[in-house]
C-alpha cells in the first residue's frame, strides 16, 4: 500500500441506536451502514495505489465534495440532550 485510499460510510443515527450505545446493549432495530468506494479508473489497484495517481485524487475529492452535500446533521442539540439524559438516568 502506497498511501491512503478513502472509502465513505453513511450511518443513520437514531435515538434507538444512541440509547443502545449509552446502555451498552444491542439496538432493537437494524442499523444500516452504507459503504461507497470512489469510482477510480483502476478499482482493482485502488487499495495498493491509494491517492498517489493524480486521477484517483481528482475522483476522491469530487466524491468528498458530493458527500459533504448529502450529510445532514439535524437536531444536534436534541441528540446531545437525549444522550446526556439517557446516560445520566442509566447511572442514577
């Protein structure tokens, strides 16, 4: 391996998942993890070449810019409040 070869993951974080993390239990609902490997010109050698070829870098950065647009962090304060409340009530 010459360098890094980024792969993108998307996980939808639900309150049920947060509750499971706080209580160190398995969530009752399925957690879906989406994986996206950038469509570089030579995918068979992507792990070995990484971002060393200029074309790989171009594709990876295009994917990063596109990925940043679809990430939506909604209700961050609500999620933090929920985790804090669940954590504190778990140890009360």
